[in-house]
């Protein structure tokens, strides 16, 4: 199936989570995920603060976040089909190169003093295009490399590291923005993505051999959708993904607004709000990696999703900064259950020949986030950021209850 550089034999697959650290291919793919995640959150926080400083508009702040998320919805299925037909390593190198080049161009514009809102918007979209390959490309390579016995641990550790970047990225973004501005943000981002490109080039990976067949994009997407229609549980899984990304995660786009409107704090303390959520998510994901048994995967996924939505609801009523930090740390624990099981469940239940397509469809569902971001941005301009979070979290709780009633397979 794959040829990892040293760690793909049956013994290491059976050795448990600690064996992953000794696997060179896993280490490279894991490191790429860490670098991508750190730059995603660093840029998201800094761009949000910069946009709000420039426009004083919650809607425009939400639009910039939406542009970063939109490619997952627009191109997730296409990327999934391509990843089932093209060497995934080439796609990984190409997407990381795109993000490095985009950050470099924005850094040059910022140093020249010509950086504009439309340039940052285009940059956010192109970075999101690169990020849209993460599920059908990088995480699929990772899952095939480690094998079924270590899949849950590998995805949980990958989720844990991604959540660790939520600790570092936002507060680093706030600090860099406060000290050296957007030119510093995009310079760091360009350098880090260039390092990720080098790591991707060094990954040793042989894709599964497949019989040659004509390329038919629409037909292959339909084949993936037909498989999903036969699995009510996976349809429910995707439903949870849509709900969380529409009614929970959009809260992050309002953090720059809440930080200034509600708590009156600077960019660094605003970044800390997202960082403590990452701390909770990191702790939770590492616990899942070492302790979660496969029979509990679905339960962890559902309960983590519900805890996150409830945490956003409680956050919306907070006027004390310290209490908000505590609530967000608890929400991070919910994120760990959701994020670590999201890829694990889809990967483990998908047939290998259409695995990237189903992971691509999962990316499309994650791409529902821009609708939620625009929704919360519009509500924030109308009702204020805190009340907007109250509304979207209530909508999410209602949607989750209805989904669990409609799909009892989720209550495993």
C-alpha cells in the first residue's frame, strides 16, 4: 500500500501510539500538519485584527475568514477525486508551495506599504485553497502510512498537534502584529510554509496501484455520494460536521470583535482567548490518542461536538475576561473529541478505492463554515458580537438534537 521510510512494517503498526514518534514518514507528515496549523491560526488572528482595525466592520472581518474557508466547500470534492487519481505527494507539495508563494507576495506588498484589503482577501482565498487539500491528501497519506491498528492514535495525535497550534498561533499572531505588523506575519508564514514544502518533498510514499480508467469527475463524485447514501451513520457523521462548522467554529471569527467590544483588550490578549481553547483541545486530544478504544469513537465525536456548541453559548454571556478563558478551555476539550474522531471515523469506514473522494466530501461539509461565518458576522453588525454568538449556538443545539433524533445510529 505505502512505503514509509522506515516505519511501515507490521510490528510498528502494532506497537501503539508511542511507535508513531519513531516512524519517519509519520513525523514528516505530522510536522507538516503542525506548521500548516500554526500559520493558519497566526494569519487568521492577525488578518482579523487588521481587518477590524481598517474597517471597524464585523461583517468585513467575517468575510476575510469566509474567504479562507470557502475553498473547502467549493473544491473539496474535486480535490478528493484528483487525490484518488494523482500521486498525493505531488498534490501535497503543490498546495504547500501555493501557500508559501502567497504569503511571500503579501509580505512584499506589506513591506512596500501597498497592502490593501482586496490583496489580503485574495491571499486568504489562495491559502484556503491550499488548506482544502489537508483531508483528502495529507491526512489520507498519514492514515495509509500508519495502518488500521494505529489509525485512531495517529489521527488523535495529529489533531492534538493541530490544536497545540491553536495555543501558539493566535497569541504569536497577536504579538507579531503588535510589534512588526502584517509584514512580519506574512514573512514568518512564507518561511514556515517553505520549510513544509521541503518536508513534503522528503516524504517517501507509494500510492495504491489502481487499474487505469478514464477520468470522469462528475461520475466519480457521484460514486462517492452513492456510497454515502447507503450509510446512515456516515450521513449523520457529515451532518455533525456541518452543524459544528456552521454554528460553533464561526465564533472564532468574532474573537477579534469580542476582544475589543466586550473585554477591551489588545491584540495579544485577544490572541490568548483562542490560545486557551487550543490548550484545552491539545490536552483532550492527547488523552483520546492514548485512551480511546475504537468502540467509543462515535460517542467521543458526538459528545465533543455538543460540548463545543454549549461552550460557545456560555461564552456569549461572559463579561469577565478570566471566565471567558475558562469557558474557552472547556470548549477546547470539546473540539478535541470532534476533531480527533472526524477524520478517524471517515477514514476507517471508507473503502480504500474511494477514500480520498469521501475525505473530499468531508472537506465540503467542513466548508459549510463560511455560511456560518457570514451569518454570525451579519448578526454581530445587527445585534452585537456576544448576542450573535448566543443566536448561532442556540441554532446549533437545536440542529444537533434534531439530527440525533433523525439518525439514531449516532447514539452508539
